[in-house]
C-alpha cells in the first residue's frame, strides 16, 4: 500500500532549537540503536519509522555500527527513506556517527580523519542519501589530536555531505575544546549526545553548563536506562526484553533488588501524575530547557506512541521533583 503521511503530523509535536543554532528538533526523536538491524523484523522497523513520522518525529538517529550486524540499521533505514519517505527527505533530519569499531585494521575505529570521512561515505551509500543532516564524532579519541577529529567534521560539512556537526560522549572540558575548534573552522557544534536519565546524571556535573555557555543543544540517549525506567522489569525479566537478549547492552546483573525498589517507587509516583514511568522519565529530562530532544528507542508502534504521550504532561511540582530526588538517593 502506498504510504501517505498524516496531514496533522506537525500539530502535536513540540520543536526546540538546538542550542543557539537555527536547527529545530522534535522534543522526542527516534533512535535506531536497537530493533532496526537485520536480526530484527524489517516490517516492524518500517511500521515504527512511519508511525513516528506521522506523529511529528522528524529526526531519526543512527550510527555506522548500529545493527546488528553493524551497518544494517542504516541499510534498513535506507530502504524506508528511499521508498515510503522518498518525497519527504527535506522534512527529515537524519543523523549518523562514527567513532566506535566498524571494520578491522587501523582505520576502522576511533577518531582519525581517515576513519571518520571513510565511514561517512559508507553510511551515505548504505542509506542511499546524498547527505546527512548531522554527523557526529561518536566518542573522543585519546590518541588523535582533537583538531584532526573536528577538522574531519568540518570537512564533511564543506563537502556538503553533512549539514551540521555534533559530538557524543565528550566530557565537559573536551566539549569546550571541540566547540572552540569547530567555531574557528566556521562549522560550529550544534549538538551533543550524551547518555542521560534519572539513573545516569553525569551531565549535571559541568556538561550542561558548558553546553549552555557554548550554545550547543543536548539530545539525551538512553533516557529510559535501557528499559529500566519503565514498568517492564517490575516483575522480573520478560522474554524479548533487552536484558533477555544476548546481543543487548542491558545485562541481567544490572537489575538489582535496590534498583527494582527505586523503579517501583518511581512507578508509583508516575501513576499519581497520571503517567507511565517511561512517560515521566522522558518528561523529567525535558523539564530542563537546555535539553533539546530526548532520543527514544522502540520495539513496537504501541510503545512508541505511549512514550510520545510524555509531551502531554511536562510540568512537575516542587514536591514531585523532591520526591524523585529522594527516591534516587535510596
């Protein structure tokens, strides 16, 4: 059946500027880290991408190594963007990254100019697009000069293969240095993608302040702590969950009795707010205006649409915020 997007797709989504750039991103973006590889159902992946676009999600986040196998998420997304979404490329922000191991040998990992630019060319071929909107350095390289890594991002922009430069997993001081270099090159950094959730708050120790000062947006990945900040693990580890999969990043040993107690109390508070725990966890991130977007994953359209309802209640009372802090300190 020929896909026709919803005519009301922009009516309910919130769009925020990424830092002081002119780029707007949806408050909730869709990440293709999990459930979009060749080991997964392509029909389900396609259904989720199209449902996301219908709901106003214009930003789809990838990386060269997403799968498994590595590269397969980009290949699958490429089929969707060249098929159903072929006529809507200018309404879509595609991001990809390079920085983790993608191929064997000395040129398939970290942050050299050789690796980043070669990887971007491969990503463009896999997706069948002429450019990506955001190209990230996926992680800092301790053995490559930062000037070289940032210079590669700037070169990709000058080539027209990327529109904006981004960084991911950079510490506060590294972020400030990267921002300075990119600004001097005339291709300012517009976005930083760190892991950020109620259970992972390192960005509050300096990074948020650096981003605010430099005018860089923040897009949080793993906002639900790989599914821990949902009601999915309240009664153990269900079949098909991330913790049950051999190729996942969430391990069974991460789900401790102490963590389960926190999840249970957070779930009770979310219920009092009229939200699911996942919806509250997303809203909790978006309460900070320095957060441009929250990057969610999904395993089904139902889960995706449920998480989007977080936008219906973004406000917190001071009591609720204090209660969350008390629970997280348990």
